[in-house]
């Protein structure tokens, strides 16, 4: 097993290597690793899970974290152990993967339209003996008809529910009006499907945290609540209302926390687990809550300095294959000695460009060839997919390897 950033000794099996690693806790700089590498901080992961658990306990909301962010069985198991009700996924393939991990509750935050995936879900529901339950979206009559072909039988109905997706003008999927929500829920019920509630994504309603943006998100949450009340006659039991819950979780709390006696609010936040140094740090709904809270960025990219060819220009050995670049480029944090021994020092500067394997850092701080720069990243959803294995750190010691399965 030779993977990017990870080089076990020859002849050592993956299981043996991970057992040895857990026992010996090698140093990131001197152990069987190489640059570049993406890591996770154990203390930050635990802190973020505790913050979210406290939020859910305070509000009465439930958590179905969107594991498309990391697609890691180990990280999902941590989230489940910390109280997550179930896992959210984005595709039929992710649903199968999460189910192969033994996940008992799944929320597919998307339309399920492929007859092969629908048939698989029906077979899984019929054969499950572990209390398996899955919910999927519908936003069209065609989608309802496709689902009903395999999911409307009594044996499957009790394990598979349908959420009517409410969207907004200019947004992504989801019906746009309250009348469409009501009509589609009625059609789904008449087709023999089990309607469990409604769902929507408030994150695309606005950008930024201006009063106008927060107001637009609040109005969409009100639309979702009205939609949940509209489908209530078609639902047996408490109506589910599912929201995204990352960038505007404070608005979601204000809009829906007083309605938990009427609806079952399930948030699907995927970014809370690792947070970041860019996109979600700027959004930071936790600072706007009462009481305020703080998530900690848990992801780091470590890259060695390859060249300092011009004054103020540092070329590091990491690029588009290693770091997310859809929201922001990597943010320099600290410079470490090449050996890892001795104190790190802060570095100020800006990443201006990524090539396939080179990072262009502009800084006036002194940096030497061979040193290692620790970067923060922006947008965890496009960080994990570049790494099959991520070391988990306590300080500079690697205590675990997290595997991803994209």
C-alpha cells in the first residue's frame, strides 16, 4: 500500500501498519509520511462534534450530517457515536457505500431517479433486519412515478420515506411554490408512497451575512415551515422538516426552534465537523448565536518549500491535486523547520496561484528551501476527495489514519 503522503515499510500489511501506527504514534516529520499531506486535528474534531451536540440538545433539532463532505466510514462513526440520528448522502452510489458501512438511517438529499438505484433501495429495504430506514427527495410527478414503481409496496413503505423538496427561484432543485408542495405530496401519497415531510437548502438563498441576506434566508425557512404544515395531512406521525444547516444555522435556529412541537427538524450540516480557514470561517453562524460558540478548523495541508526564486515568492510542493481551490486558495499559517524539531513561526502572505503540483506563495517573511509550511484550507467538501488517507494528529504525532471512499 503506497498512497499519496503515506509510505509504509515494504512487506507490511495495511492492518499491521495501522496497528503499529496507533501503538507507536510516529511524528509527522520523521515517520513514514512525505510531503504534501493533508491532516486532521483530533482535538478540533472532538471539539466541533461537542459543539454541534450541545446545539442539538439546546434546540431539540436532530442531526443527519452530510457525509459527502468526507465519505469516510471512520469519521461517520465518530459523528454517529456523538449522537447523529443518521447520515445524509448526495447520490445513489454514496447511499450504497454508506449502507455497506452498516449505516441504519440514510437521508438522500437529492432526487433518486435511476431505476437501478430505486430497485436496489427496494431490495435493501425488503431484506433489512437491522431497522434500516431511508428517505429520498421528490420534486416532480415523474420522480414520484419512478419511485412508486418499486417503493410503494407495504413491505418497502415502512422503511422508505419521501421528502417533498421545496426550492426557491433561481436555486437548485425543488418545487417553487406552496401549492406545488401540497399537490406533489398528495400525488405521492395517492401513488402509495410514504410521505414523511419536506426538505430544502437555505444555503443557496443568499450570500454573505448582511441583514438583507439573513432576512432572505429567514423567509425561506418560513416557507419551509408552511410547506411542512401543508403536507401534514399526508404524513403519519410528526412531520419532518430538513434543512442544510451550515452557513446559516443561526437563522435556522431562530426560525424553527419554536416549532419543534409541530415539526421534527433535522439539519444536514456537513462542514461543521472540520470547519475551515476560509469559506465557513467567514460565514460563521456560530458567532451570531446566543450564546455564541466557536468551531475550530481541523484540516491542514503541509507542503515543503521547493524554491525561492525571486524576492517575496515561495514555491511549495502542493497544487490542484492536493488542495481545494473552488472557494479560496490555501491560507499560510506557520513555517516549520525541515526536521520538524524546534518551534514553528507564523507566516504572513497570500497564495496567488496553484499549478498541478506547485503552490505560489507571496510573502515578505523569511522562508528557506526545505522548510515545511502548514496551510489552512477553504471548503472541506473539495478537500477530502483528493486524499485516500488522512493522518489524524495530536500535536505532531499521528494517532490514526482516516480513509475516504469516494
